[in-house]
C-alpha cells in the first residue's frame, strides 16, 4: 500500500458537521499539520469528500 501525506490547508469553520467529522476521522486537528495515512479505499473516499480543504501528496 502506498502512503499519503495529507495536510489541511483551509479552515473547517462554516463547513457542514459531516465535513468536520470527516476531517476528525482523518486525524486532522489543526491547519498545516501533515498526517501520513495508508491509501485504502475508505481513506480515499474520505479525502474525496473534503478535497477542497486538503493538500494530498503521495509518499
């Protein structure tokens, strides 16, 4: 499996609760703090839902 480095680059303020919960499930708590995750179908689906708030890099 490949690893992904995801970084939240836009705020979750004024976003629907569902998007805030998705960011929390991905392990993102603050802006500009990268998190490395495995590239599984579940994680890719969550990234797709909030891709407008994230920067995604393949490691």
